[in-house]
C-alpha cells in the first residue's frame, strides 16, 4: 500500500500545509491552532466527533471561510483567505457535505459547467455551447468515469441521493484538481452506495491527492493512508491508521464511543 | 468518444421542441411585418410601443430571470437611452440613430461603474443600490433644467416617419431576441444560469462570479438603453418619467407576469401589461392600484407567469 | 457659532427622523430577512392618516399616537395575509416577499392620491410646540427639539427592549436561528408579525412627526425610501447601532450640504455611501451573511 512508502517520509512533498490555523466565531473557537500537513498523492482522512471543526477546516482550505489567524500553504504558496474561485483555479477542488449542485439543471449541464470553467471559453456569448465538441467529449468522459452517463439528461433533483453525491464528485473532478477535498462523501448513503463510492475513490490516480472528512470508520480505515483526529477544533492526533487506532486519547474521545 | 459523435449527441439532447417551434415565431414576425398595412397610426404606434417595451423587459429578464440579480433601477438605462438621443439631438443636432449608438455606449459605461459598486455589496444591498442609483439619475434629470428641460421634459429627434420607426423597432426587436437566444445557448449564458442556480457552487468551480454579474449588468443595461433610445424616437418627447422608479417596477411586473427566466415570457408580459394599461386607463384612473394588486396576486399565486403556466400545462419539454 | 450649532442640531433633527425609519427597516430585515420596500409608503400613510385625524379631532397628540397604531395594525394584517404564506417557499421566500412589498408601493400611492390628491399638504405644528427655545445654547424651534427628544427616547427604548428584556432575547434568538427558536417554543410567526407591525409603526410615527417640518405629499414615499435605504446601506442592514450612526451622519451631511452645496447635496450623500461601500461592502456594522 502507498502508506508504507509515505511512512518512510524522506522524499515526500508536502502538498498542503496549515500553520497554526485558527477560526473563531465570536467566542467559539471552531479551529484551534491546527497545524496539518498533507503529502502529495496520499489519501488523508480527517475524523472527529460532531462539532470538532472538520467542515470549518475544509471550508478554510477551500476558501468558503476566512481564517482568523494562521496560514494555509498550497504547493508552498500562501492561499490563506483567497476567494474560492482562486483556490479552485490553483488546483483545489471540493465536494460539499450537503449536496451543493445545480438542482434544476441536468447532470450533463452540471458537469459541463465545471468543464467549461477549466477548458472552455466561458465568456463566449455567441457560439452555442453544444458546438464545442471537445467540451462535450470531456464532459461525457467524466460522466462515464463516475458512472453517470446514462443519467446525463435528467435534472439533478430527480436523482437519488447517492447519485447526487456522485454528481458532486464528478463536478469536483471536472475542475481537474491536484488536491481533492471530499466532505463526507458517503454521508447518507446506503451500504451498497457506500461500497461503490469507496471503490471509486480507491481507484482514483495517485496524481490526485485526497483530503476527506469521514464518519464511517470502515470507510476511513479502508481508504486512509494517514488519519488526523480533530476534537473541539484542536488537532488531537495525526498519523498512520494503526497509530491512531491504538492512540489512547483518541480511543477515549472518539473511537470508543459509538459508530 | 470522438469529438464529432459527442457533439452530435449533445445537439440531440439540446434539440427540444420550442414553443410551437421556429415556425410559429416566423409567422408572428411576418404578421408584425405586414401589420402597418392593416393598422392605422394609433394601432401601429401601440404595437411600436409594445415591441420596444418587449426589448426592455427582455433586458431586465437577463438580469432577474437568468442571472438571478433583482434590479429595481432598470429605468436608469431606459432613461439614459432616451435622454442621450434627445440631448445629443438638441445640443449637437446629432441624428437619432447615431444618438442611439452613443446611448448604448454610455449605458454600458454607466452599467460597468454602477455594477462595480452594486455587485460587490451583494444580496439585498444590490436591489437597494440599483434603486438608489436610478433615483439619482431621476433627480439629475429633474434638476438639470438647462440640458434636460427638467420636469417639462424635452423634444427628441425622430426618424420623420412613423412607419420607418415601426420597422426599426421591429428589426431591433427581432435582433435582440435572436441575440439573447444565442447568448443563452452560448457558454456565457450557461454561466449566468449557473450563477442564478447556485453561486457558491460556481465559485467553488473556479468562476469569478462577480465579474460575470457585472457583465450581465452591462449587457442588460445596453439593451435597456436600446429600448430607451427607441422610445425617444417613437415618442418624440422625453420627460423624467423615463427614469422614475415606477418604470422599474412596471418592468419587473412585466417580466414576472409574463414568465421570469424565459425569453418569451417578458415579451408576453410586456404585451399584456401595455395592452391592459391602454384599455384600463380609459376606464379608470386607478391604474396604479391595479398594477400593484396584479403584481401582489402574481407573486402570491402565479409566480411562473403566463408563459410559465402555458409551458407547464402543455409543453413540459420546452426550453425558452 | 450660533449658526453652526443651529445647523448641527438641525442635522440631528433630520437624523432622528431617518433613525425612526431605518431602525424599523433594519429590524424587519434583521429578523425576517424581508426587505420592506414599502417602508416609505407606510411613512407616507402615517403622515396622511395623522393629517386626517388632526382634521377630525383637532388634537395633534392624538394624531401622533393613533396614526402609528393604525398603520401598525395595517402592517400586522399585511404580514399575516400576504407575507406569511410566502415563508414556505424555497430559501424562505424572502425575494418574493420583497417583490410583494413593491406591489404595495403602487397600491398605497394610488389610494393616497385618490383620497388626498397630488398636492403638497401642510400639517400644522401643535400649539404646545410653536415658538423657539434655547437648547444646548442654541435657539431652536421647539418642535425640532421635540423630534430630537422623540428619536432619542425611542432609540433608548428599542435598545432596552432588544438588549435587556425577555422579548428582546427571543427576538435575537429568532434572528440567529429561526428554526432553533421555534424548537424552543418561541412563536416565531407571531414575533414576525409584531416585528413588522413595530417596524412600520415607527415609520408611520416618523411620517406624522415629519409632517409639520417636511410637508405631506404623495411623492414622499419613495423620496424618503431612497434616503432610508442609503442610511441602512451605510449603517449596515440589521444593526440598530449602525442605523443610528448612519442616520446622524446622513442627517448632518444633508443639512450642511443644503447650506454649502445646495445643488449637489444629493451627490454628497451618494458619495458618502460609495465611500463606505468601498471599504465595507456590508456597511459599517452590517451582518455578515454568506
């Protein structure tokens, strides 16, 4: 597994690094001086009880939320507080915890918008979008990759919840990221859908780095190269799955209880 | 999948039945083209007015219906269009058609400037600011008596022939419709719709939505100014009422009554609204009350508008 | 010195009127997320109903008290009958609610014009408040001092209620999270109705109070709406503090503008607004909504 070579440590490159990142909402500290490092090519999973600040962290990396203090460095470049569109263009794509799609548009139109941003001429006011063969081909390619090709004409809101989660991933992939942020990709899915999603994520190429939030421990341990545990906004522990599952504090706080 | 077959498949998907298809549209335009032969001055003038307001309503719908930006100051661009033609005609003897070109250019600049401020302060502030800016222009038109004639208004150069004006308006109506249709089918139109549907998703996908919103604002402003310029040409007289908030409100009503978010909707809305106005105004002086009441009823019970209702009933597959 | 002092206090008078209006508008938006574009219309209704009451009873104080109550009642009715059905719509129906208020601008303008005509009417100053008095070393018409006092008193009352009472706590809870508040047993619907009534009642009060000073006419609805909107944009939507600060700022700017730059007063105010927007797109104390 890739985890072994990552554990060796020496030649790995830190793709994303947060330095003392903090976010406060009034008196509530959602993110408490989190310093985290994501290695290129790894599958890094963030876990923690509800309210631990996992989504807040992802939102700060993705640009939806402005940190109060600290830094986020992506490929050595300071992206702290940049607008979401800038961060996307720099190579970070994301899915959302609650489906954040173009509900009334078709699956194809959803993904095409993302492909258009990356590869098309979005400012073009005259040529019908369907005339761009390369655009359509690339869109269909992604639809096939995410097994949504036969649902392409349907409005997203008529899809099943699991299929909508897939569209979330399709859109994120269409932006051709180097780092993919997945916010609870299997949330609300049936066991079959979950297994499907896990299989899908597992076969994504290692040129793509993945940082994901997950609750389902089976998913976590089957996908993670490294795991970070958050608790009340603080980074409790970070390391290999084996280390984490044997970490006493983590057990006490999180793994022992529930799931 | 090869590019060509992908394209063919996509076109197949996009080729959905239009409202009666293109045939109906051609027939309507043809009917409008020969109408002056059948109508006398009053009827022809009425149709001219309806058509130019159809242009105005379409331009507002680009903002409200397609990009999701509710503006309560669209009269600003109508007024810029009308006054530029009138003022340039009066001050420099400029031919109204050239005046109209200047009007569109000016409207674009003003829209870019106002848009920059209004769109930064997004959300509810946007509507407040568009109203405020439009009222500013209204006050200017009232106070700057030397140039605009103040509340007395001023004369505007015309083409000299009611028939010629009619055909000019009809031609521009068709051009604007086709242009909008093209725009909405093009990548830019898709982006506008994307912004309306889910702006945060658009941003997370790499779109600098603020820039596109300003662009929508500029396009809508320019087309709105075309309508205003045509009004000056048609009416021969321009007064501050072309900048009054009621016009912005009426434009919104036309769009919603007809069917917001479609291209045919505002056309139907403008036509119905104006025809009703002409009929009702002769019966009662409470036109404003009716407008308000209709608008309230529309928002409460008939949000999809006339065209929206027609589409849902009979053409669930249709696209605007 | 006397002149400057007079102008400063004059600005405060206008500022207080604007405060009554902007506080109401901000309150309604802050809690209900509804931009009440008919706010100026309620101001106008207050003035005309006050005028009518004054005509019937000859008693200014009665008019000042009853007109806002009547308008508040009307507001409550409108909220229940027209706004409430829209909360169920997607995203809370707030856009549709705002459009609805636009419809009411037309309706009220027509009704007022039908009953009272299109001329500017005067609202006579009450006996008690005619004449001038020395206020903070400046000779001011009694009536204007009264308005300053009225504005400050209501401002303090609002602040006390919102920040320091049970009602206020519930109000703030509703602002933060309507669903949560409902879950805690707070009757959110009723609170919305009361808030809307209070907001438009304040506007109506401003209308009656402004009558003797600014006159009463059909166009006053949108005229005052624009200035109120500018005040709220500068102060920040949803903030009482912002409304007060911005009202005074614009009140002073308008007054001094009329003295030194009479033709460009309006531009001055817009410039102030643009200036604030450049640095604070959501106003000085605005709620940061996503």
